[in-house]
C-alpha cells in the first residue's frame, strides 16, 4: 500500500547543506514542471512586497519570502522531516522505530504544490506555496498545471493507494477512475449514531493512523480496502468502507475516532 498525504503550510528550517537535486526526486517525468515552478517562485520572491501580496502572507511571514528566494541553494531535508504541523507532529517520523521509518520512506508520499507528489525520503528545502496560490507568471493555475503534469503518472497508481490528502491537494492529482485507490475520511459518531466530519482533529488522527500502520509493519503489505479494514479490526482502529461522491468519486474509507 502507498499512502498519499497532504503537505503542511509550516516547515522546519535547516538540513543537509546540499541544495535540492531535481533529478533525484521521485517521478522524473515531473522534473520539467518542478523546474518551471521553482523558477517562477524564485522570481516572484525577488520582489518582497509582490510576493507577500501574491501569496497572501502577513508581515510576520516575511521569512517565507527568503525561503522561496533561496530555493536553489537552501539546505534540504527528507520531506517527512521537513513538514511540521498537526499531522506530521502526530506521525512524528523522527521518533519512529528503525523498521517503521523504513516503511514510511518506502510507502508514504506527500502531495506538494511546488514539487507535486514526492516520496517521504525525497530531500527538499523549506518553501511556501499552497494548492490555491496564484502565480501570475504561469499560463495556467497551479491546479491545472499539476493535473496536466500528472496525467500520465500511471506508475504511481500501481497497487493499492490510500489517499489521505485534503480535497484541495487531491484536486492537483485526482485518483484515476481505473486506479485501486481509496479516499480516507476522518469522522466521529454521535450518540444518535450519525457521523460528522472532523476538521482540526482529522489531521492528528491521520498522522497517528499512519504511524500505527508503520509501527505494525503492515504498510507495504496491505493491498486492498478489505485488508485495511481487517488490519484496523486487529489493531483497534474503527474503519468503515463506502463510496465517495464529488471530486473523490469512487471508493472511500472512513476512520472513526
């Protein structure tokens, strides 16, 4: 199984002194799009005021402009260590056992507005770009740019994929109709038996869920929704399979917390 996560707006600084090497990132067919976006983002960061305005950043986030300006030279970290925030803090990759971290590096991917889908171990610098950011120099929107670039990324969808992205990031690379993919939702059930979606706490639950999968040694072994539900039954996670509507049309699985 592959797990596809959303990124986080927040990222830590520092890392290996070596700058990002686009040729070393997963899915080489995306290199041209990545290079175009880096060039566009770096150029925009050359004008601090324009960058703050375009990316809708307040004065306290001016450091994000320098991050974007330095994309070509900044130090790098594995993506799973670069992102911070609720989901990644709950996953806590730095505290995983050796075997669990190996599972995460092999099976977890992150959907970035700048890099597209990248593996957890891909080394990237800190940056600021969101799925709904507008880059005036681009011919098309970020969403259209990534949908077009990922259209033939068929290799990613070989095998079972659990899509834990937020809807905005899912739009950048929709699950193909023919893929063995399943959209993950997080919900809670009230005393009347009705379920309702969670917002802030869904990120924490997703991080803890992926961590539990990795520590159990089962990430790479699960090959279907049924197997994932069976894993949940064994390990104390309540999972319900169903059918999704809207942009995620197809199968879904609900994690009840």
